[in-house]
C-alpha cells in the first residue's frame, strides 16, 4: 500500500463540504425527481441549460441558494437554475424554473437571483431567455418575504434594451405569466398552459372550477396573440429561441444565404383587384431560403409580420394579407402592426412594407373594436421609428391604411411599386359613388348606373396607377417584381451597421 495520500484526501474539509453541496443540486444526485419530470414528457432544468448553451460556456449563478424558510427542506438552487454562456457564439443570460423543486414556484430568494442576473444582463447588453414552468409564488413563503419583489418592474424596464425571450413548457401561471407578458416574444409548446392566476385562486375568487387546460390552453393564447409562436415540443422551442435571437445578434457562423427563383413574383399578384392571393408566398420568395419566422400568425390575420433575411441581412416584414378582409387593417391587425414596428425599431432591424390594402377597417363592428384608437397607434409607433423603411406597393394603396404601410409621408429610404400598384384616398369605387352621386342617381336604370360607375372607376384608376405616379415622381420607380429582392439587398448593404450597445432603448408595448 502506497504512503501517498489519495487526491480526495488533499481536499480541505470546507471545500469538500461545498463541493458536496453543489453536487447535490445536479440531476445525477436526484434520480427520482428526474424520473418524475421525464414521465411528464419534460426536460429537467439542467437538461434545458445543457441543450441551450454551447458546450463548456455556461457559468452558473446562485447554485447553492436555498429557501428563505429553511424548514421547508432541501430545494436545489431554490428551484431556479440560471447563468450566462454562449448560444451560437453569442453571450446570453438564461433562467429556467425547476418544476421538480416545489413545482417551479417563485420564492423571495429566487426572485433575488433573477434580479441579480438581470443586472448583469442590463450592464452587458446580453439577451435573456426565460424557460418557464411553474405556478407563480411559493405560498409557503409568501407571507414571510422581506422587502418588495422588484423582478417584474425590473423586467419591464429592460423592455427594448435587450432581446427577452420566454419559453413556456408545461403550466405557467401567475408570476411566470407576468414574466411572459413583459417578454419581446413568447414561444410555447402546444401542450403548455398559461394564465394570470392558477386554477386554485380562480376557483376561490370567481367560483370557476377549471383545469389548467381549460383555463389557459395554447389554442386560446395563439388566437389572442398572447404568444407569438406555438411549437410541438421543448426541442423545437429551444431551436426556435436560438433562431429568433439570431435576427438580433451577430451569430458566429451564419449560413450562406440561398435565394429562391424570383420569376414567379411577376405573376403572383392578380391584375384583377378583386382576386386574393397569399402574400406569405411573396415574403418567402423574397427572403433567403429557410429564413422566415412569422410571428402571431393566427392573430391579426389581416397582416403578416415576419422576421427574415434578404441576402443575409435581417429585416422585419409587414405585409397586408388580401385573403383576410381584403387586407383591410382591423383593430387586431393594428395592435400587431404597432408591436412589430416597436420590436424591430428597438433592435435596429430595417422595416420592409409590402402594401396591398383598401385602408383601415370601417363599419359598426370596427367602431366597437375601438378602431380609431388602434389605428392611431400604428402612426405613433411609426413616428418614433428611426430604422430604415423600405416600401413596395404590390397593389392597392388606399386611405389611411396605405399611409401607415410605408407611404411617402414617412420618407421611406425606398419607395417603389409593382406594375399592379394603384392609389387612392379611399377605394376608387367608393370615391366614384360619392363624387358622381348625382350622375349615378340620374341614371334611368340599374344597368346604366352600373355602366356609368364602371366607366368612372376605370377613368380614375387610369389616373392613379403606379405608372402614372412614377411619371409624376410620386414614386421612386415601378420595378419588375422579379428584381425586388436584388434591389432591396443592394440597398440594405449600403446602410451602416447600427451600434447595438449605445445605451438607448425603445420600450415595446406588450400588446
């Protein structure tokens, strides 16, 4: 037997004690808890962290934290694993609530952990990812907390300063839902649930006896626009979060851009203004292959809002959707529009408008939705935007809706139209009905009235085509649709790279 001491014997007792305490927080030391989490079809908190960060880059904060009330027993990392590392080469802060520790509940100490990490993220302008699974405040500690929780106001103050992403996996109620609400984007697995309060408090306050799935299913939140993206599982959620951050950060090794064939754009917009088409096909064709990420697709369907790349340049695209309400912008679409403009402006993404709208929605239903206020919000958002604006008029450019969709009053950096472009202060047929009312009313029969209307509309349309606007230099140009991508790419390449850490911020409206 050797007289040399083993490596273990060289570890001082206090260090050995600290090392044992840290090892007790790892999955290897908690097989029963890990098995229960896997039985729910979920990753553990540490598995999420391992999958998110580039190998060997994660630095954990607060691993030894324990509940304020120590009589509650052992609670590894106090139910919150957090730290900083690199994601595709970019520094990112991440938090994940640990459902195996008291249901992922929020405690005074893990609130302090979040506050500490957010201070580091703010100081260094690091993006933030919250991975949420839990039911809000830890009731057993709620009335023993000392001091006011500052987490939520601190998160609100971070809005527009650094990209903040929330991933919902499993139940996320109360405090976890509040975090989601202050995030720039919420990515949720399809079987997750969310609500401002959980079923027990709802039952106590309102008498409604609901399961989490009945109270806040993703099928509901996807339609209301509360979540931007719904995915199938945690693996897809993780990849979606990484992809989302890539639009706002300088990924270490971005893939080379691949362009689609642009010639189909020449015939994609019907010359008949009453025929609809799928504007998403235009966005997908203009963008680099596999680079389009549409946000809130089932909310505000009169508009499509997407992040994408064109020749490698990240850009935000707002496109009217003629397949829903003929592209008229309603209250939901206005809210979607405003938030997207604020998101892109906060993080220096140029805005590309693809305009084909008869204007903002009108009528009694629209007025009941407070369309006057919602439509005005789009103009407020645009008035504060200081990123490049590129406008392409695809077809209709009517009324105040066209005004919001990148009109010349916004002084866009590019202002062009396709050959199908047409302009008007309102729909041309409506304008003819008003201006030529006496002539139409004097018609002896309906057939004659229709002939007069068709002739007047044709006359006005001929004077308000994109070609006529370009001849009067009210447009920069009428372009071949197949050349749109190349034109945009060349212009994007001329804009200076923005200084992302200059200290300014533009808060993003949660709506």
